[in-house]
């Protein structure tokens, strides 16, 4: 029956609104000998479903409140206006797919126009030592795959290893990967929204590609093929062994509104909450990243190898082992980054061996040009170093509030430029900042979240900044940035607070 093409006739079969066919799977009470085209004639096993080939507009619906054992690896592709949907039917908890040690729980291989909705995915193998992934979308010598939606899915307890990168057998919660060597392969259209990912290793959510060679990445393999129209939004990730969200080969990817709580927890190397590499114009915004591990370092964010036009804005980092890492490989290039209107609250210095790294650590690999860091706030009770540079990249710091620990924190970056920043509890404020403000910024309630960094009336940060060319137009909370008068220093341009 392997590879059987579905063709159901008769008026009793429920037609999907997309013009395809609905098929039902009840792993508790179904029957593989049944038609599968109505709730009362549902199939029983994933093995039966995996042997079939589905067609545009079809739906595979799993009964809510049931558990299916094994890997779900369906065949067939949809079309632009008629994707294939795997989802649920009936009332109760999401239907569960548990793989018990398989390479992947859901495996979409060389197919396109697929949507996964309202499922519960886990792999409850007792130990690690091998790569495992919750949802694995793999294209091998396929060309460009289109339209992949993962929405409302719970991925959890996928025990793997700390293996990431295009050359590895990655572990992950949700992974899109392009491989091969003969047919240029990539993705166009990835939407990962409203999911929960917890208890996984390697990546939380990621795109990865072996089609990566271009002038910015001379160490890449195979001529560059983009991964375009990527949106990763509104997801909640926790208890991650390695990275949170990583986009490779992205063109204009958008990563927004995600919450990451706990990453780098079973790591063997540096990791970050959200980052991209070999990507053009990635936007990371409105994300909440916390509790990255301290050793090995787990920074909230990272500007990394072969990244061009990176934008981090309106993000909230707290209780991480580091706020921002600026790092490439030796000999590799990057092409500009803007870090603006972010809040770093009580992040700690990451441990690299016995050395505590600064919250903003600049200095592995080659020089990164055109890095701008403005209108952010860094407030910490813990970190000894706020900024440190171990290389030659020259960052332009403007309109930032640097608020160190009570005993004083340091800034040590001889390559950077500083202008119109406010320094509080900083023992080594840069002397090159000709417009420095050294004073208590008069926050409303520091340590209480992003709103705690609103400014009291009379704050020395009010109207003490400098206009930034090409600024976004609004601040952390959406208030407009003035264009004909000096802005406030820090992430808030809203009216001052009377207390």
C-alpha cells in the first residue's frame, strides 16, 4: 500500500471547503480498513496515513483527546490556493503525536503547501545522545518549496543533543532545512505563529540551509538560495537546551512578539535567544527574552556572521547572561546592524571560562561595519561590565541610558563612538562622549519591566538626546520621535510621569 494515491468517490465523503477531501484519524477507536472520510469511519494508525499520497485541498484531521504513536510523515503537496492541512476535530485537548525516540515526530520531506494546526507534538525518549526534532521540514535537491504554516501547535519534550548548523543533524523543536547538492533548494513562505515550544534541544525554532555560498559567506556551501517570506511570531518558548529562534539564509525575515524564557540550558557552546546569520534585513522586534544560562554564555541577541541590515528594536531582555553579542567568524563579513529602543533589565555578565563578559560584548571575528546602537536602556543590578570590545568593530552609541550596578559598572570600548548618552553608576564613562549626561536618570520604577523606565518629570534625560538620521519614527511604546527638537535619551519619548 506504500505510496497509494487517494481517490475517494461517493456523496458520503465530507468535502473540504478548499475543494479537497477531509480524512479522519482516530488513534483510539478508528479502523484502517474503513474509508477514513467521516468521523464514524476514521482510520486508526499513523502508519496507514503515511502510506498514502494526499492531494491539494485535502485535510487530515486527528481526533481531539487521543494519542497517536509514531512519526507522522505524510506524502503529497498542495497548491497555492489549496494547501493540505493537518489539524484536529472534535472537542477536548489537542490530539497528541508522540514518537518515542524517532528522528522526528512530524516529518515533511520534499513536499510543499502544507499547514499544521492545533496538534500536540512530543518525543519522550528517555535519554539524549542523538538528534531529534519535533517538526522537521526537510527539502533535499527539491527546488523552492512554498507555503508552510505551523500554528497553534504544542511541541515539547523532544530530547536531543546540542547540535546545530547546516552541516549537522540538528536537534530542534521546529526546523526548516534545505540540503542537497544538485538542485538549488530553498523556501518561500514560512509562517510559524502561536505555538509553544518547550523541553527541546539544539534550536527552538530555526531555518537552516546548505545553499549558503555568497560574497558575505565565503565559507558557505552551494550557491546561495534564499529562504524568503519568513514570519515567526507570537510563539512561547521555554526550557531550551540551546538557541531560541534562529533564521539562516533569510531575506527580510520577521521575528516578532515571541516570548522566550530559559535557553542555553543544556548547551556546550555559545547560544542566543534570537539571532540570524547569512540573512538580509532581518527584523527582530517586540520580543521578550529571559533567563539565558550563564555558562556557556547565552546572550539574548546576537549580530552574527554574514548578516546584512540587521534590525533589533522594541525588545525586552531580562535576567539573561548577556544582552547583545556582536560576533562573526574570522575572515567573514557582515553588513550593518541597528539596535534601537530596546530594554535590557538586570541581565548578568556571561561566563567565558572564568571571565565575566560585558552585557554588550563586541569582538570575535572580523570587523563589522555600520553598527548603530541608540535609544536603548541597559539597567542592571548585577553586571560588572556594560560594554566591552575585544576586537576592532567600531559601534556608534547614541542616546542610550547606561545604568550600572550600585557599586559601579564599566564601559570599555576604545573603538566605539559615544554621543549624548546618560551614565549612572558607571565607573568608567567614555571621555570621548562630548555631550555625556552623568546623573540619575529618574526612572519611574527600574526593575519592574519596560514601563519602569518611563521618565519622571525633571529627568535629565528629557530632551537631552540628539536627532538620529533615518530613525524609526516611534519609540518603545509607539510614541512619535520628535524630528524638530532633541529627543529624550533612552527608549521612551512619551510624556514625563508626575510622581
